[in-house]
């Protein structure tokens, strides 16, 4: 049985998200697992008992949300001009889910491109667009596949994986999970960091994904997967074949200038101190900011705002920006 309701506090440019409830696990299976545990609250058995009790306390139902209608994405297209192809794909998926009881199903995607061009920022914006939550999994810091899928409760210090935590501890059946820098996954041969993704990225097998710690089937079929990478050559073909691949280019000079302007206006609007500054930055400041990667623009602007405020000026001057703003040095170890 499903029920529809509206969720509060949506992004201002979007219509209210609509949710139905979806069970992400079977309580009966959890109760059976719990009844078979040995007594006591210490050690691995105690940790597992606490997880099962937490699952039953929270219950199995989670919100499965989607926008109520195809949203007006004009603002996102302006904010993320180099992600047009990706936004077009998302828009198609949203359109398919309208006027039906079907949930929103988005094909897993790989955002491929140089660092700092806004891939993770796009993922956050997509989570806001869809009205669901976002979980970031940085693969560059992972050394074993169990961080995604959990480790056996027989191991000391074992715990559930990131997917289990997102669905059991989270509010949504269809959270956005971002596997960041998937090409930098590292680990010993017996612990493939990407191993869990072989089943998680397939809709059918993800319906009964089993976390190795809890050993309870979890419905991860509605998870919206976004992976990011700088270079796809280290990603196994079976993983690549499960995703739509989008090569995201750095913004053009004109697009970068527009991004810098919108970022300036956004920072100014978000802070009470923004009223001390002019509605738009000077042209030479925009020119300098446009030479930076989107990730670096915000840091440069915050420094510029601070320096201008110290000088009691209502406009950021070029000299207020960090020295690297117009003179980026090549990174050591990389060829241009």
C-alpha cells in the first residue's frame, strides 16, 4: 500500500516533491536473525544485536520521492552550463515517472572530467532537485570493498557498509549516493573496493542486496548512483557498462564568467554582510575568477569579500583576490 504526501522545504525553483512509502527490508527476517543470536550484549554479537534492534525500532518504510511534475530546471542549466547533457538525461527520467505510480528510476551515471569542474556540486544540486538525500563515498580513501557492503560481524571492529547505513539510518528509499573519484579506488586483491558495485548498479540484483555485516536483504534498487572520475581507464569494463558515461568539459570562458557571477550573487544573498557589497562584481574581478576552476572560485571570492570589508569598500577589487587568481601555477608532477 502506498500513500502520497508533500515534503516540506523544497528548493525554491521546484514544485513540491511527492513521496510514497517503500519498504527497504523485511522486519520478519530481522526478527529471525535477532532471535538466533546468542545472549549477552558484548562483542560482535552485541554489535549485531544493536543493529537489528535499531532496524526494528526505525521500521522498514522510507520515503521514495520524486518531483511533482517536470521541474523548471532553467536555473540549474544556467548554474551548471557544462552539465547540460547530464541535466537533459535527468529531465528525461523525471518525465517518465510523472503521472504514474512508478518511482523515479535514474540510470547510474559516471561524470568524467578534470578535477574541480563541479562534479560533486552537481550531485548535491541533483539531490535537491529530486527532494532526496545525498551520501558521499570518497573512494580515494577506501582500502577495501567492505566499506560499501559491510564486513562480516566475525571480524573485530566490523560494521555495516555505506549503502546499508544510507537506507536504514536515512529517510529515503532512493537517496543519491555519490561514489567520488571511483578511478582512485585502491585495495588489496582480496578486497576489491568496487566489488559491491557489480550487484548494486544492476536494478534486479540490487533489490535484494545483502550487507555482509547484517546479513539481511536490503532493497537498494531505488538508489540513484552518481560516480565521478578523472580517468576511466582504471575502471573495470563491467562497471562502465552499467552506467551512462558523461564527459564533462571545463566551462568555456563565457560559461566560467557566468558561473562566477552567479556564485558571487549567491554568496552575497546567503549572508547578512552581503548587503554591504554591490549587487555585481567588477568586470576585471570576473575576468580573474573565470580563470579558476569552479571549486576554487568560492574560496577566492570569500577571501575577496573579507579583504574588501577590511578596506571598508563595497566592491571587491582585483587585488583583494588571492594571488593565484590570475596566475595559476602548473601542478608539480603533471604535464600540461
